């Protein structure tokens, strides 16, 4: 996979196509100050499920496999993340351990932002904070859709859901 190394968000050619990256110039300059940019080899685990949150990762290029461990100990692939996606945002904002594991499928350029720097940045840039809220909302709705498809629900607007003891039966 051929990639171009980007030196910063301000000069990134792909910035206008990526929701979190397409910030006003002042916000972008402030963001550039709090991030670190590095290249990682294929199969690098950016973060692991259950580990303490350090911050967020943004894929500048490449792909990451997002997995979760089932109750039986089996690794389940949730989805493949692509360029421009922010990983670990929910854990970083809630200051809870990572819910999933993110492993690179390609050699990739990745931005890292420490949790405390991110929260300060979002406090100072409310427009970007709202973008983060929209991203989390989209993630949540995507999870709902995946659960719905796993459960084989036919009627999207009036699903029949039964609660049986401690399990959700669809």
C-alpha cells in the first residue's frame, strides 16, 4: 500500500474529506500542538481492551481491525477502521478502560493525543467538541444496527424485545 507521509494536519491533503480533521485554522493549529504523529508497523496493537485509557488515535492512513473478546474468550471482529477515523474516543472522554482492541492491518501513520490534552482542547473548542459528540452518536447508532442485524429483527421501527432474567432475547 503506497502512502504519503503527512507532516501535520494543517498541510494534510486529505483533511477536507475527514470530519474530525476538517477544523477551522485556529483549532487545527491548537490540535497540531497537542498531537504526536508516528508510523507504526502492521500488526501493532494501538490499544487493548480492558487496558487503562491513555488517549485517542487517529488513522492518517492504513486500516485497523477493531475487536472485542466474547464471554467464551473468542476474539470477535467488530469492524475495520479506515483513514481519518478516531479510535478510543469513548474511553478517553469517559476516562474508562478501552472497550475494544485496535490492531493495525497495514503499516500506518497514526496521530496520538493524550486524554488530558484532548479534554482541554475540546473544552476550549466547543465546535470540535460537538463534532466529537456526533461521532460518538454515530458509533452508538452503528452498534445498534449491528445488534439489530445479529438478532435478525425484521421491523426496524417496532422491534419486539423481551427481557428474560438477565439476558436480552430478540
